[in-house]
C-alpha cells in the first residue's frame, strides 16, 4: 500500500535528519570549531535552539506520545476482550446480571400453554 511505504520511508529519513539538525545546532555554538570566547561570537539564531528544541525535544515527545497511544490502544483491546468474554448486562427478573458469563443460559424448556 502506498501510504504504508511512505510512512516507512518518512520514519527512516526523519531520524537521521533530526540527529543532523541537533548536531548542526550544537556546532553553531562553537564557531570555527573552537569554544566561543564571548557570546558575541555566536549568532542570535544559535541561541533560538531550533535544532535542539525542534528536532531533539519535540521529536522525543512525539515518540513518547506515540508510546502512550500504543498503551492506550492495548488497554482498549484488553477491556474490549474482557467485555466480549463477559457478555452484555441484562435485566432478568428485575435484577441486572451477566447471564452469558458462564456460556449460554439455560432456556426455559417448559411446554407452551
């Protein structure tokens, strides 16, 4: 499927690009490959931390949120499986019970009048 292949390609290319952006932002803090002697040697854009915040921190948060989404999906699956196993809650003689939790309930086999 086209969207599945695109998602794989996007994921594979985003991680190296995020690392590259992070490294580029760190290199901006070292003009000429040497530690800056004063803050005037460093450009204002380096202090905006675009590569560190945008590629590092926000990508890390997106991975965490994806993990939380995966946990939520797993929880939903487990709760749904338990609900299917127990069956619906029905009113029987004025009380609500789970009549299908032990399988199919015994049907009243008395002869019809």
